């Protein structure tokens, strides 16, 4: 947890000075995070940027420096830090498949996996496709991190032997898991025993 920052200026004065810099910081952040398609994800990244720059702003003031001279650097450093998965309070886990940081580091794109799996599906009505995607994500969240990694490799079309070597298990175990995933998914989707 960051240590408390002391300043001789009143909080209202600090806030007003920071608000004057904020439009520049937000403009930089919107440009930097323009690749994020999800509006909530983009807003979350911008909020993290605001929080980090506020903290750094207070630190600079407490050191007797003028943050207005460094607004560009503050924005750039904050954007890069957020993009790297480092947050004001902790950081994203690099081994969590659902973490954007892990997806970036390992070249995993879950959107791509799910879209490819359901691409060219002209038989299923769109509402059913949407429900299936939502259900799949909910079901996937019930599995362990290791299971999710194995699922991702199988969904990418990797062969049983490749997946077994990658995860240091026997090919027979991968075949068992494939059947287990199928049965569990069917139970989850149908709420009946399979």
C-alpha cells in the first residue's frame, strides 16, 4: 500500500491543479487504448491511468516539483504501466488465462478462440448463439486454471500428443479430460445428468 503523501497545499488546490492536467492525460489514454474494443475495458484502463497519475501528481507536489511540466511523461508512463497489467493496487496474474496480461504474454486471444469456434454458424439463431457464448464463459469459469489452458489448446486444434507434452501429462489423460469436459459442458448446459 502506498505511503501517505504530505503536502503543504490544501486538497482543493491540489485537486484543481490536477483537474487542469486531466484532459491531456485522458486524451493520451484514449489514443493509447484505442485498440480496446470493449467500452468497459477501455474505461477501466482510463480509470487506472487517472488513479496512477493522481498518485504520481501528489508525489511530485510533495517533492516540490511542478507536475504540469511533466504531464506528458505522467500520461505516457501511466498508460504503459496499465497496458503491462500493473495497477495502482497490485497487478494482473501472468498465468491467469482470463487476464489480458496473460493473453498478451502468451499470445492467447480468447475472443478469437470463441469466435472461431462459432464462426460460419448459419444454422443456429443469433439469440441462441449469444446465450451459448455467455453460458460457455460461465462454465469455463468453473474449471481450474490448468483445465482452461488445456481447453484453449484443444480448441485451437492442437493434437492430443502436443497438448500432453505441453502440459506434462499423458496423452491418455488428455483424452480423458476431453471426454470429461464434454460431459461437464453437457450437464452445465442441460442441467441434467449425461
